């Protein structure tokens, strides 16, 4: 499911890809491609922090899987064909680099104070 906002530029850019994805899976028995305007609808059990947010809801599960992969037809297809296993985890380098930058900032601030 794509959770989107009508005014969101990234959501508008995703529309043609999402439509192609829907066409690709239109005859699939177990996969439904859907989207929901999150500014007009709210699902309390689904956490949406930014737009677009893409979530996979496996059949028979109450849990959802966040999509964090490449927002291309190929990226979404791999995600769906792997039952949400490919494209669901962010790279581990990004948070560590961010943490390193924070440490550098702390060191810089303490040096300036001396």
C-alpha cells in the first residue's frame, strides 16, 4: 500500500511507476496494489511519518513490512516477489555515518569552548 499526500512531489513522481506496478499484478491472485490518501484517511495501527510511505501487508499477518528499497518498478517487483524480504531494510552505513558526524560535532564544540 502506498500512503500518500496529494500535494507531495515525491508521491506525484511515483504515480506512473505505481500505476505500472498495479498493471503488472492486476491478475495476481495473492497481491493487491493499493494506495491511500493519508491526508483524508487515517489508520491508527499504521505509522506513516513521511510521504510516500510504502508498506507490505502479508496475507494472514497483523504486521506490516516497510519498503525502504529503490522506488522503481524493478525495486517494487523484487520486494513483492520476495514477500517483502528484499528492499525492506535501510543500509546500516547511513545511521553510523550520522552518528559519527554527531560525535565530530561534539568534539568540535568542546574544542571551541577551550
